[in-house]
């Protein structure tokens, strides 16, 4: 069969479509390349600004660190802060220990004994007050001993009974003052 074309208008139409497709494809490639180049240019500008800001922040941070290390005032303040934190922790421990000691002391009801003053020290508790009789006082001391307190009776100050008006009632009572300490195993409990 021969290569002879009897319909040349179809060949022209096909060539026209092929040319318009090539132009469209070329325009798409050009638009895509120009968009990518523009976005790359914007990205480079943004990245340069970001890196400049990061470098400025790093420089400021290193300047502040150098100033902080060199400044004696800041070192003194840091030392003071550490001291306050240490003392605060000690105070909290002491407060917890004091509450524990007070709860332990109040676990023994003072029947016939009126406590006027409690002074807590690290090693002992100073108690002073009034007792109706030596029997009431001895019973209370026995209860304290059972609760874990050591009560040296020989160091206690005991006065003879005298009339006392307490809350509108007059009664003969004995004034006492003594030191009480917790045993070591009781003190270690939280």
C-alpha cells in the first residue's frame, strides 16, 4: 500500500493539535519552573531571616550567661537562694517533727493535770502546769512513759499544793515544771 494521503486536512488538523499541545506543555513547564524558582527565592529569604534571628538569640544567651558567671552579685544571690531553700527544708522537717511530738504528747490525756506551757526544743519538751494531786500527776507520767516519752522525775520541780482559782472554781493544786524527751525510736517516725 502506498503512503499517499488522500485527506490532507486531517493531517493539518493533527499537526495543529500537536502544536497546541506542545505550546500548552511548554507553558505549563515554564509556569511550574518559575513558581518553583519564586518559592525557592522566598524560602531562602525566610531561612536567612530565621538563621539571623537564631544567631542573635544565641548571641544574647551567651552574653547573658557570661554576664551571669562574671557577676558576683548574681553568684551571691544564687548562694543566698540555696541557703534559703536548705533552711526552708529544715524548717519543714522541724515543723513535721514538732507536729508529730505534739500529737504524741496529746495522745496521753492529762486527767487531773492542767498544762499551761509547752516549750519544744530539739532534744526535749519543757512542760509546766498544775496538777490536782500527786496521784493524777503520777498517772499522767506513767501514760507519757507508755507513749514513748522519758520522764526523769528527779529533774521535775514540784511545789506544795496551794489554793488556785481556775475557771471560777477554787481548788488546791500543785504547780509543776519538768522536762520530757522522746525516745530515739519514737523521734524517727514521720
